[in-house]
């Protein structure tokens, strides 16, 4: 039986995923998700996640999977070759990045559906797995606007309505450091909104992207640690 107080914000989920994708294979990550998000919702209900059969996590008729918030773009060969040339040990750099990215501060859950948010944000040429742009799409959903993720958001509309509004969603998942005091989304990369292929175009912008993500993960981990310290929920 694990408690919230036992959550280790520095635990690297690759350590118990047996070389597979931590988002589907780390039992520690799954347990952390279950503990953290089983709590009262802004709409007055209480989410009580369970793990049954082949499902990752379930609540009522909703099935959930884990998704990494961060993206390293390390499979972009041309850019990575340039990045390699700026440092003595590229492998150490990537190892450090992944060790921080695969902590609980870098993870979130979405409903598991055909063309889910997880799939859509990675496949959309105007999002390219950027969390800041994903969150802007979520904000527009609550405001009745349009975005490149409209289809996926509508498929998960019942899930997003649990949080009533954008503030409710942000606060529930400890995403406050992604927004300003008026809950406007902070962009981690200064590119035109929803341009095609909005990935870093230079070495400088790549490191700006990496730094912004790791700063967010560190701050979110601290928020999660504070919540766990003040809570006494157990399973």
C-alpha cells in the first residue's frame, strides 16, 4: 500500500520500465498517477482511479493512459548533429535530460481513445508534441475557440468537462507554472502560433526549449511534493 507521502519526485521511471516506454511500462509511474489524480474534481465529483485487467487506469467509463509532457526532439538528425558539436558529451546531456523528464513532474494522463490527445498532439504538424501549444489548444476548447486539436478535444470532451473550465484543469494537474496570473499560456518557444512544424530551428532555440521544459518540470515536481506532504490519502 503506497501513500502520497511516499511519492519520490526525483524517481526516474526508466528504472523500472525494463527498457520499454515508461509511460506504459513503469509500475511506479502508474501508482503515482493513481494516487495523485484520485481526488475531488472541480465539478464536485471525486475521481477514484482503479487499475483493472488490461486497462492502465480507469474511472467510471473512462480509461486513461500516461503521456509525457516533455519532448526532446532528439530524433531530428540534422538538428541533433549541430547540438552534438556544441558539447563534449552529447550522450550525457541526453541522459540528464531524460532523467529529469521522466519524473512525475513531466507526466500527465489523458483518456485512451482512437485519435486520443496523446496521439493527436504528436501527429499534428502544427503541434509536434509541444506541450505549450497543446495547452493553448485545451484553453481554446474551454473558451469555445478552435485549434489544431479540435477533433481530439471533442472526442475527450466528457473528460475535460470534469474540470469545468481551463483554470480548473490547470489547477487540478498542477500546471500553474505553464500560465501567467491571468491563466494565459506561456509559450516555451517563440514561434508563430500554430505554424507548420513549430520545432526549434536553431541550436539556441533548441536549448531555450530544453531549459524551459526542465524548469517547468522542476517547479511542477515541487508543487506535487507540497501537495503530497499536506495530504493523507492512501490506497
